[in-house]
C-alpha cells in the first residue's frame, strides 16, 4: 500500500520538474531504467523469466 501511495503522489506533483521516476512494478526510485519503466531488480527478474521481448542474457 505504501508503494502504491508513493507512486500516485509522484504523478500528482505541483511542479513537473520535481517528478521522481519510479518503477511501475514495485515503486523503487533508484536504479530506474526509462526505456523499460522498471528498476534494475524487476528488470532482471522479468528478463530472466523471458517476459521482456528482445532481451537476452549476455556473456563474454
């Protein structure tokens, strides 16, 4: 509930400049990737499950 409240509050900011990007899945503000609208942790979980199209694990 707390995370949901924080996400909603960010959407209704008085000044657009102060908006903080948050993960759409868990609400985490840090480690956010704009391209996927997810934090690094959620991104990794979904990528490993194969739920993000075009993303594969790389090794070198």
